[in-house]
């Protein structure tokens, strides 16, 4: 297959104006606002609510005891959605947090993943239904863009429930593994824990979020993305409490008899990198990765409904040959048009010559008749002249 010709890049010699397009997109985006949906999954007591409140620096999600008060005796995983409109620097964000109280808390957790998978698929179905409507100008994106999966800080490998859940959902959502309550594990041991988790994920072919890297970005941006990716799974300490550090600073963290853990200290927690990925630098990347997962789901859904596509039309297609074929057809069409135009021109010329010849013959005949009439009149006048002259003699 011939390689497509490279598109030349041209530099303008003067300002035109389309360099202002990013500002136009920015204004339209700010006016419309953004939607972001995150799901948190993990056993009770791992600090899911605390982490979400720490991420957005607000008491968005109520505590575990308050949420579980009405679930006493329940034997299924619950699905609780909390929505909030957050505004920062005139940018509006519609934030949806989906909590899953009860996950992993039962004696039998064989199907604990089913309500969560059904929720994700249901939101895909809602988005697909909006796409199929007549008016698609007001599509609301309620798909799950990120799933924070909380792992117990036991120091061991992933448990059976972790592997089962992650393998079931890794093709549906952007999974971000989080080691909860990282302050309970020694920092040196934490690196070994991360390596064990990564080995388990690789061995069981479980995909976690992979941030896209654009080679056109500057070196600093690429290095920043690679650093965030290297921190996965994130070892997190969450807290909104303000405590006093040993040096007198007031920071967000947790105070212990042996010292203070600072939430925003990258040497003590990966919270800053997680917040950076989710909110500051890669939120739009997570939305785009969700588009890719949704397209796979959409294709499977349409196939299950009996809607198929004839892929043979795409087999063996050579763009160069296709272009040459189109050029040959175009040239043949032009030749045919030229031939038809020549035939029409010849026919019109012949008709014009025939009419001119006919007109010439008519003019010649008329001229001959007029000349004969003039000769006859001259002869009559000559004869009359002679008679007059003879009578005068």
C-alpha cells in the first residue's frame, strides 16, 4: 500500500486570525460548562468519602456512618449518586460522585461487581439513546469517566475480590487503583506493595488508566504526564482537618503522637498527583478515554441488536489505487464531455453552413430574377424610345 503524501506545512506572512480559535473554544466551553462523573469503589472504612472531600476541598460526600444508617440488613451493593455544581474562576463543573456502599462487606461477595457494572452500562445506554434522538444539541454526558478503586493497605498482593472486580470492569471504565490509608504502611515497604499490585495486574491482563502522551507537547508536559503515570497505584492519605506541623505550619493532614502526615506533601502521599491527574491536567484526557471505551461498548451493543456492517467494502483498499481509479474515471468523463461538445459544435457548424448556403442560393436566385426583370424593362424602354423617335420623323 502506497504511503499517503505528506501534507505540507505553510507559514503565513501576515496575521489572519484563526490563531484565536483556542480562545473561541475556551469561551464556548466556559459558557456551556463541564460534566465529570467519578465512581468510588471499596470496602467500608477505607476513606472513600474523605478522599473525595479532600480532592474538591469541600464536604461533598457525607461520612460512612451517615450513609450506611439506612442500609442495615441490606444484602446488595448500593448505588448512591451525589451531584454538585462547583464553580472556580468562572468555570462551572457539574460533578457527579457515585458511591457504592456495601461493596466487599458481605460474607458472600461473588456478584458484588454486578450492580456497579449495570450502572456503568446503563449510563452508556442513556448516552446512546441521546445520540439516537432527533435533536442531539443538548446531550448530557453522564457516563462514568473515572473509577477510583480502593485497595486495602495490607502489604500483600491483590485479593480474589479485587482481581474479579477489576477484570470485569477494566474494559468499561478508566480504572484508577488507589492504596487507601497509605500512612499505615512504611514508605519503603509501600514501593514493594506497588510492585506487587502492578505484577498482579499485568499477570491477569487487567488494564488500568493509561494517560495519552502527545509527542508534540513540550518536554516538561511529557515528563509531568510520565511522572503521574509512574505513581499508579496511588498511595493516598486523605483528610480535610487542619493540623499544626512540627515546624509550626498549619496544614491539611493527620496528627499522630510520632508526628504529622501532610496530605499535600508529595514525599508523604501521592494525593497531589492524583488530584493533578483527575482535575488539573488530565480531566479532559479521561473524558476522551471514556469516548474510546464507549465506542467499543456501542459497537457491541449495535451488533447484539442485529445491526451489522459489511466490512468487505474496506478490505484490500489501496488509497493510491483508489485515487488513480478516481482520476481515470474523471479523465474519461472529461474526454466524453469533450467528444460530445465537439460533436455538438460540428453539428451546429454544419447546420449554420447549410443555412448560409441556402441563403446564398436564395439571394442568387433573387438577384437573377431582378436582373432579368431589369433587362426586360430596359428592352421595353428601348422599344418605346424607338417608337417615339419614329413617330416624330
